[in-house]
C-alpha cells in the first residue's frame, strides 16, 4: 500500500509540473541596492517569475527553510572575500533545505529532502553542483531545521573552530562571546566535553544568560548589556583565559585579549559587532600586544576550509546530541517576504539560537 501511495504522489507531482507547468511561478528576493548600514527590505526586490523547464542533470527544489547567518551581510558588500559578493539583480544567497519535486538527475528522486544554497526563493531549478557546496540528501532521521542549525554551518563552525583552532584541554578556562547564538552555544558545550573546567559565556540580556547557564551548561554568563564585562571577567577567570572563541570582535575582543593566560588560543570566528558593513570601523584592539607577552596565538578560519570533514563532524555532533551532551535552540520566522527583517534580527540581538525562516511545508 505504501509503495502505491508513493507512486501516486510522484505521478501527481509530475502532472502538476508538466501539465500545469505554466501555472507554477516562483517568488524570489533579488538584491536591488547594496546596504550602507543595516539591511532593510528596501535593498531587495520581491519579484515573480515562471519556473523554467528543467534541463538534463537538473533538479527542481521546493525551498522549505532558509538559514540566516551574519556572514550573509558581508556577501552584500562589493568587496573581495572568500566568496564572490551577491551581485545587483541576483537572488540573495542562503543555505537552505528543500524538497525535490521534479528531477532529471538519476542521483535524486522526487520527494528527497536536500540541503543546498538555494537562496531567498520558493523554487530552485539547479544542478547538483550549484551553490557553495554540492547539494546533499538529508540523512534519515535528521529534522529539516536541524540540518541548518546543529548539523549545518553554525554547528560545524563551532565544531572545527573549537576543536581544531581552540584546542581545549583538561582544566582550561574557556570564554565564548555570542554564547546564546547558534555557534557560540555549541562551541562552549564542545569545550566542556573536551575537559574545560570553567566555561564562561557572554550574551545580551538575563534571559539569554539564564539559558546559557541552565540549559547549555556553561558555568557562568556575563550580560554585556548590564554587567561591567572587564571586571566580571576578572572575577570569573582570575588566572586568565586559556581559550577565547570570538564571535563579536570590537570592545569585547579588546577586553578578552587583556585577560588571556599564557599560551592562550584566540579563535577568530566572527565580528558581528561590526555589522559586517563597509563603513569606517573603530581602531583595532589596543590590547593586541598582550599576545606577545602571554605568547598567545590568534587565528581566523572559514568553515568551508573543512568541507571534506563535514561528515565526520556531523556524526560526532549527532552522537553528542543523542547523549544529551549538546542542546541547541532554534528561532524560526516565517514568510519569504520577511527575509530582510530576519537577517537584520541577527545584528539587533533579537534572535535566540539559530535564526531560520520557514518558506513552505513539504508536500
């Protein structure tokens, strides 16, 4: 019976696409102007186009969920980076999860749930190599949203940044900024798993700090909105910081560098306090010379550098989640037209955990 139901469903998919193809339209958000500060809906144009007929080797994906990450703001700047900027008139780039509703690629079947960089649109007609990484099927049992959070770029960033760059060891004191965010919260929990004795978070507001300590298992959390970060950090880490996982840059980075221990490792993951704009930024940390005094190491990284090891990381993260050693939070907005406001939430400190947006339900 199940096989018959699947067969009928597939036939209906094909009928809808082939017979009613002229009626299937795609809404999308294209970059209209480059933002000079905060992102707004004025920077994008919501347009509607007919879904094109598939070419050999292509798949048609119905986009279900979109991922929102601070780096997306950087992609809007017309500057050289690790990936080309989004061009004026192009669909805004974003990691996504979707469902295949038509295929001319023998490696995929109708109904498959896949991950890719499908962008801010309802449908994507693409080949399997489209995007920053090849399109992949979701493993059985992985929730659609988790593929973009704990098992997505943010979880993988926390994994490689903390383990490969931070290298926490037994007895370390570890500091994580952006500790209630999708990357920071996981990074701190990984440090604990690797033997850190004192894991300190920095987050904005009492609600986020409570979650960081009570749910994510950090030893303490500094509320940068209400606490004196420097004095609180000195109180919580009197012997200095062995590992600092930095997601924010700016003044917080300057304070952390002033209180590092000997041979400290500073993981440069992000700088959300800058807004990722091209506007004039304040001078760099005045405490950089402390790296010399304490023989510290500060290193930046891009998670795509570890692409060949993503499978290894996802398996390990899955094990830790199933064992209850890692918890994670997701913040899900809805509606394609709300994409610009959802990206802006990251820089307003409004998101709680991984910021996602639901575009549609699976068929």
